[in-house]
């Protein structure tokens, strides 16, 4: 396994394989790929849902204390930023920046949630637009921190050589590549959000 430094040079790095299954191992590079898919899926679904409900996104910004004069800009810029982060998590070359952007956004979300809860307010999250919205709570905070932990893992381990999710589709047509990518990301997002919410619950 090799490590690509900031200078662009590839250097060997010793990273132990993680035990998985019976007598098998899971290469850390594939954990990086799984983390990228999870985060990309969550940010894709979140950004697309907010973009389809800009009014709700702007109202949510105001509910969290953003001044009315800036709520429109924030409510529009947020889903665009989330979609940009999802896109940066796909090519191996931009994973670091995608993970960094994800951590920054998730920390901002977490701080906004804590401030609201401490003040006794529970504004609508609008985390996933019209797909589902509910008042924020400590579970919302826990979900954001769990995603931030994944982003932190990618920030540290994402420099490990791992397959480019874009390069994988090199032999497919454009339509096939898009379909495969959306299917993989959607499955990853659905599985992750279901796990974070627990069985029988909906995304909030």
C-alpha cells in the first residue's frame, strides 16, 4: 500500500489490515472507499433534497438564527456546498478536500444544534428537505457527530491509495456510469441513514 504525499510523491506506508470475517482481512483502502460512499451518499441526498426545497432550506436557516438578510443566501449556498462535497469525495485525488469540507459543515451543524437545544429551542432540521423534516434533538446531534467521525477518518486515512470511484467507470458509457454511481451512492446513503436512525425509524 502506498501513501501519496502533498508533494505528489508516492511513499510506502505501513497500515495493518483489519480482521474481518472468518480468517479474512479487510484492507483499510476499502474502508476508505466505504467511508467515501457513505459520506458522498448522505451529502448528495441532503443537498439534492434541499435544492428541491429552497424555501424550506431558507426558512430553516432563519429558524437556526441566521439573519433574515442572509438566510436566502445561506439557504441556497448550503445545498450547493453539500453537492460539491459529495462530488469531491468520488475522485481519489480530491478526497482530502471533500472530507475537510464535510467536517467543517458537520461541525457548524453540530454547533447550531447544540446552541438551539441549550436555549430550549427545537427548530425544524430540514436536513433532507421534503424527504423528511423534524425538530432537532440530541439524536440529530449524534448523527452529525457520527458522520463527522467518518469524515475525520477519511481526512487521516484518505491519503492511502484507494481506487478512484470515477476511474472504476472508465469502461462504461456515460449513462451506465451515472446510473451505477447514483445507485451505489443511494444504497450507501440509505443504509447509513437507516443505521443512524435505528430500525423502524425515519430520517429526521
